[in-house]
C-alpha cells in the first residue's frame, strides 16, 4: 500500500518533534529537579526515584538566600562584570575575527596558529605563574583585574572568524567604493550580517563571565566585591550543607542568562537572504 | 589647485594606509593581552616542565626527564586512553547528534523552535551540584532512572559507575552538558546560509539528502571546523564531570589527563611533572588541530 | 594554671598581652602559674599600647565565615587594634591558591583553614607553615592531641583542628533490635557474629561508602597502629594489623554483614528507605544523617561506640576535620596565634561554632556543658554529646607524611582490588606498600 503524498511529511514532522521532545526531556530534567529541590525541605531532596514536585512547598531557602547570604549584592556584582565583559568581548572578538576572515596579511597563518595554540595549554598548567603575575601587576582586589585578561579571547575570535567567512566580499567592496573606512565596513556591513553568530557569542560570553570561579578567587579579596558563583560554592560545606539554599541560589543565578538568551531569540532567526546581500 | 592635489594624495595615501594597517589594528588587542598575560606564564610553565620542584624550595633541573617519564607512567597512559575515548565520543557521537538537532530545529516543519532552543541551553545553566546529585541518583543501581528504564524494556540493570561502564556514564553526562552548546554553534552557522540557495536547489529538484551533502554541509564547513576543533580542545581538557561523578575512579578508569595533571600538580606538588603533562597535552591537541585545519582546507584558501 | 577549663578572662589577658607585640614564646609564659600579666590587668589597659595589626584569614565555607564573623565583635573588644579580614575561597580552590602563594613567595594569608585531607602536601619542599608545636604545648592536657595528627610530621605540629570528629556507629535501633543485636557490642569479632541476625532481611548491619577508602581508613586508624606510616615516616601498610583489618573488611562484605551503599546523594536516599541499618561516621556525618533523612527517621536512629578491635581497645577514631594554620608569610604570627587561641580555646566561642557548624570541640572539658549534653529528640532522646565526650579521649594517634595524598590514592585502588577479589588483601596491601615506597624513594 502506498502512502499518500501528504502523509509522509506529516509522519516526518511527528517523528522530528518526538525526537526533539526526547532530547528536551533529557536536557531539562536536572534543571527542573533543581527548581523542585529549591522548594523542598532538606529531608525531601534525596529520594530515589527523584521527585520533582515537593510534598510540602518551602520558600525558606529563597528567604535565607537574601537574608543570610546577601544574595542581591553578589548578584549585582556578577551582573555588572558579565555585562561589561560581554560588551568588550563581543567587540574585540568580532573585530579580530573579521580581520582573520576577510583580510590577507603577512604572517596571518602563523598568527592564527599562535591564537589557536593559546587555547591548548590547560589552565592549571598556568595557574601558578598567573597567580604571581596578578600580584606583580597589582590587579588584586579590583574589577579591572577581573575583567582585563578576558576582554578578548581566542575562542571568540575563532568563532567569529568562522562565521564571518561567509560574508560576501562584494558587499564590503561596495561599502569601500562609497568611501567608508575599513572600520566602517566592519561596523556597518559585517557586524549586522553576523548578528546570529554575535547573539550566540553574547550568550556564551555572558555565561563564561557569570560562571567564572577561579580567576575572581585569585583577584578579589573583599567579600563585598565577590561574585555569585564563589558565594554559591561557599555554601557547599564539607561538614555541613544545606542543599535547598544552594539549589535556590543556582536557580536564581540561571535566570539572567535565561532572560538574555530568550531576548536574543529574534537574532538567532535572522537568516541571510540574497535580498539582504544586495543591501 | 596645488594644495588640493596634495590633500587628495594625502587622503588617498591615508586611505590605502588604513586599509593595510586595519587587520593588524583589529587583531592587536588579543596579541597585546597575549604578551602581557599569557606569554610569561607559558614560558614559565615550559621551564617548570624541565625541573623538579615541589612548589617551594630549591629547583632541580632535569632537562627532558619529566617528558621521558611520562611514557612509562601507567596512570598517565591510562588517562590518555580514557581522554581519547571521551574525545572520540565527543567528535563522533555528540557532534553528529548536535548537528542533527540543529537541522531539525532549523527545519520549516518544526514548531516551538524557541522552546527547544531554550531547553538545550538549560544544561549549561544547571548548577554542577544539582547535576552531580541528579546523575548520581539516576545511575544508582536499584532505583536509578537508567536502570528502571532498562528493566522496563526487559533488559538487565547495569552497574553504571563500575570500572567497565564508568566512561560511558561520564560520556552520557558530557552529552547532556555539551550537546546543546554545539547545537547552538551549528544553528548559528545554518542561519548564515542564505535561504535563496535552498530555494534554488529545490527548484532544481534536488532531494533533501542531496541538498544536505551538496549544499548545507559544504556551506557549513567554516562553522564545522570551529565546532570540531573546539570539541577536541574541550574533550582533551575535560575535567569536571569525571571528577564529580566518580572521582576519576574506580581504579582511575574515568580519569582524564586534566584530572591527572591536577592531581600530580596540586595534590602531589610535582609542579614540574604536571607542567610536562600540560605541555604534552597541548602538543597532542595542537597536532590534532593541525590535521583538522588541513582536512577542512583552512590553509591556502584565497 | 587552671587546666580543666579556660575562661574567657584568661583569653583577655593572653590576647591582650600578645597584641602588645611580645614574642609568642614570652607570651606563653603568661599562662604559666606565675603569670607575667598581673591578675588585675585588663584588655582595656593593655590594648592602647599596641600597634594596629591587620590579619587575613582564608577559609573555605560559608559556615566557617559565619562563625568568624560571629566572634569578631567580642575579639574587637579585647584586641581593638587587630582587624581580621576573612576571605572565603570555596572548595579545593583555597589549597590551590595557597600552593600558588607559597610558590610565589607572596600573597598568602596570615591564617589559613586547611582541610585535614589537603594538609600533608604542604609537608613537601620548604614548609610554608609555622611550626606550632611549642605554642600548643600549654594545652596538651586539655586538648585531644590526636586531633593535631593530621597536621603533624616527624613530631612537628603545623596545624590544630577545630573539631573532635569522633567516629561512632549510627544505627537504626528498631532494625538492630529485630536482628537481636544488643548495643553496644564489645569487639568487631562479636559484632560479626551478632550481625548474622540480619541474614534474610533487606538491610545489612553496616553499609559502607561505595568506592571509597574512607571506611577502611576509619577501621584501620581505630587500631592505633598509626595508619599507613609509622612515626618515623616509614610505610607500614603491609603490616599484619593493616592486612587483618582489610581481610575483616572484605570478609564482612562477602558475608553480607557489611554492604556497599552508593556513595553521596544516593546513600541519603537509601538511608530513608530503610535498606541501611547502620553507618560508621564522625559527628558531622551524624549531622548529615539527621538533616537529610529528616522527619521520616525521627526517633529511629541512635549512636553507639564502635566495637573495639580487642577488649579494652579504642572504641572510636577520628574522621575529617579542619585545622588552623599560620603561614610563614605572616608578618604578625603572634597576633594570628592569639586569635586562634581566642577562637579555639574559649568555650563560649566554641559553642558559637557548634551552633553554626555542628562541630564538636576537641576539648573534652568543654563537653561537660549541658548545651552539648542535652538529649537529641531525633536521635531517640539519646545524649549524643555524652557519647562523643566519653569516647573523645580514646581517639588513637596516627601519622601523616608528605606522600600521604599519593598513599591515599594507592590505598583506594588497593581496597577496590581486594573488594573486587582481584587480589587477596595481603597481596593488595603488599603491592601497594611496594609501590608507595618506590614513589617516595623517587621523590
């Protein structure tokens, strides 16, 4: 028996949705459990099979977070650092990525290999020398010290380079003929065209800064300046631990990235068309 | 007249000059920071890799002895094997799944695209503590979800965290944590393929399979190179999940090179030897990356 | 000198004296019977003479931070010129930063809280911590000196623990009664016999943490032979007592007296389900059980001394802990020690720490206090504090070594191999000893 031509696409669509839904379930279970656990009494957290909806709703974990741990202050500290980091990182990485994607220049391959190579030595190998350097450069206990080494990075440059290679040279040349500078061509032509990639990079940059743990601990000494992940990690005691509070903190700490990501959705779908290329 | 020409020439010179100079200016911030923050530590670590030093007190110069010792170090070789297993899993299992998910989400028939995209970044937003608890509960022998699922379909329960299976379990956690990110990279790449190209192909009567191989994949090449290289770097520096799930054990069965580096450097205070592990690791990654660059034809493209 | 209890007044005098800039050695004379600080001297009189001192203190968890912040106001009164800045560096990162600051020769704090398991690595190279042996000397009668062992090497003590961490057997009295076991049991041999009452039930008498050397380590140190090393730093893990302990451990696992419980979170789930009848663990672990099992376990659990290895042997050991240390980079080690004395030897302060951290003080005389002895309704109205107090003095001594981390990793593998049956216990430990000796010789 032959299926009708209209049936196949429908079966496929259902299959696609089922597969995506399965993946969605696997991806979101731990997150949903985390939310559930943040609303539980400690003695309800460890159940196997895990439970997601608390028998008894408890909001005390959230209250404690704000009262005992000065959550808001550390939340704002992290937000400030993440916003500044993301803006600088996006700017410098897309600029450098654009240069590698769209120019031929001397030593380009060598410089690019050096850039890639800088990602390859694992962090812990450099930890001791970096610790010394941070003290020598007097970066300790300042936000400049937290931000400075990360305002541009190999990962972001590489990502932007690969994504900007598909920008047609004709568009850039057209802008040059109109008398724009090289930076103008980047800013007015390349940057808008790379919006989907920049949106992804923005989320990643924000996330990296938001979760950064080791470097703030090397640099920052004053507790009032400290970032959220450091405070959250401090709640994980060796000899005593209140899991509910940690889960509440983790959930609230996930919200800014979630909001940023949701607000970027428009940019992800901004596909290129030839119409756009003709500009 | 004369002055106008001169100014004109100056402007043209400036215009040519700025065009020549632009790429160097654009990339300079990275290299300035590299010289200030990375070069010194990299050289220091290279020197460390040739000495014996417990973090304090006198240093003994050993030359290449640390590197030579690595080849006879059973735990290092074991961790190298484990890490290779994870890297193969990352590149040949996680990445294709991520690409497939990205293609699905990008497909016209799929609804609720935003929902799926958001769900796929939830793993990187889940706290490590929550994830560890969750997976330890799920891998538990008697009541864990994985075994409950296996038994529901008539299969035997497995000992997920025993020596034989622990690497697979770690890979399942890694898949949970990192598939979504790779999918995002692919999605960004797919977005930069002009839709008109597909329209042209469908007018030509090309099937979906042909379109994927002939159009999508070639146009996705730059992004694929990025994802593969980043996956290789990430999986060879893989650190957190094996440690949290199984402490690198049992009997070092899940230990990665990065775990071993940390153990040797910060637990055993063999700073020199740990640096040698770090540099060998960098060399391995570098060689694999060069092969990728060659494979993807990243050199000599005009 | 009043050795049984140290009053706050003693501290006022001592701390005040030390912040005057006297050397620690001289200052310690202050607590000798003929105190150099006259009895009517008060902090108020002494303090204005002192120079302002700024101390930095690294600790690794919010509970410790809370404790310090709770006692600072009182310390400010007796030592007004001392300011202490606490930096919380969570998890293992504190030890990484400490290693880096020792390597750098700069950046270390005055005082660092070091988790006992992370201590021995600092015995390598030039030790970056101050030898506290002489400073601790006045307290040897009052302080449970076994609690300095994790911080000592070859007779020199570099740290002193916050807590007693006594190990007991936490058990479900209902299940033990059903199995016909009368607690406490005198020896492990008796226990193995009595535990046969559990045959045919869903639970085992004692569940051990899976894939961990911790339970074996507790049983081994309970014997008092010193653990992996002897006092001279020689490897003794292949000696008969160690092998005998591992054989016992493996035998009980085989016979079902001991069972393996999943490690970490899954074990808390199992504790609620009634498949675990007993666990051995320190005071803080008892706190974990209470907190994580919660209401369903109310009135079901009790604690008992460990069965001894022989009649009259130790009925406990210690597990875990965190020690105060002072770094060599400190410019004011005397002031640092004065603060440690204030935090550690003052009973009110120790009680504050118990309140935030649930850590039992390592000073037995403090435990005669009602505040620790009150019956715990969750633990079936038992006075758990009295048990800790009675056992605390029995904690056996053991030895650490610069290669303790390496030793522990090898031990973990040896225990795994013996449990899996890949090697018999003697073989597993002999091989381990051999490998450990080679590792140490290589340096």
